[in-house]
C-alpha cells in the first residue's frame, strides 16, 4: 500500500476546500473559513489557510508523479 496516495487524497481535499472558499470570496465577498473560525486573523483560520497552502505545494508534485506512474505502468505492461 502506497501511503502517498492517502496523503494525496487528504491534501487534494484540503485544496478543493480552499478553492471553493476562494470562489466564495471572489463571487460573494464571503470568506467561509473566516466566518466559521472567528475572522481571518484568528488562529484557527490562519491554520486552515496554511494547510491549504501546504496542500497546494504537495498537490503540485502530482503533476510529475502522475506522469511517472503512467510511464512505469506502461513499461510493466509492455
């Protein structure tokens, strides 16, 4: 079992939450994270923002790993 796949799903989920939050900010000027955790300056909101940023960095590696996995699968088949 590849533990990276578990982390991929966790971080991708956080990234989706962050993207939806930014969509709400852009469309309606409503920051759901700030609203849920007591304002944009609260410790909990800042922790969520930091986790989303870390998720973006982690998920950017998917672009390179997906190509490698596909290449490895093709060599195993052929």
